[in-house]
């Protein structure tokens, strides 16, 4: 049976600081992933939304205009798949390329990368933050 992948606790905390406050099927309660329906919609210090990867990617795309692409290729020896992500701005990838063993690991890393671009305390627009990240992570 295929199961949904949820963001980990660290990412759930980061999502909350960036303004994520959506109802989810699961939540972290005292650090443990639990069925959200047991508690109802009540986000507080003890209950933290834990969205699926896909819900988070959609939220980043729709609320923060942060499109993410998860890709794969074979390693140099053609022995195994390697996964990576790209965040695009004006048709140019701006995220540094790092490789992951699984699609889920690449997705979690991509989500954290984009969340760290969202600066809730800055006067910079999202586009300006992306341009800043592009300059910091320039590669060919």
C-alpha cells in the first residue's frame, strides 16, 4: 500500500514560523506524528500541523510563488538513481545542486530550501530574495 509522506518535525516547525496554518490529516503532538482528527483543528504549542510533501509544495507554489521541480538521473557509474531538486526563477535554476538517495529526501530538502528563502521579517519581496539566493549560489 502506498503511503503519504509528511514533512518531518523540523520542517513542520519551520512551516509554522513562515505562516503555514492549514488543516492537515496529521500533526505532531509532543514531537510524535499523530492522526489529526483525534484532536480537531487546534494549532497550538503542543499540536503542530504536519502536511504532506505535496500539500507543502502546493502551498509554497501558490502562496509564495516558489515552484520546485524534483528530478533524477543515474550516478556517474550508472549504478543507482540520484535525486535532486531545482527551484526556478525566470526559467533559470537557482538552487545549488545536491544529490539525494530518494525522491522523498530530495523533496524534504527542496521544501526546507524554499522555506529558508521566505523571510517574514524582511522588507524584501520574494523575487528579491530569490535574486539574492541566485547570487549566493551561482553555478554553471
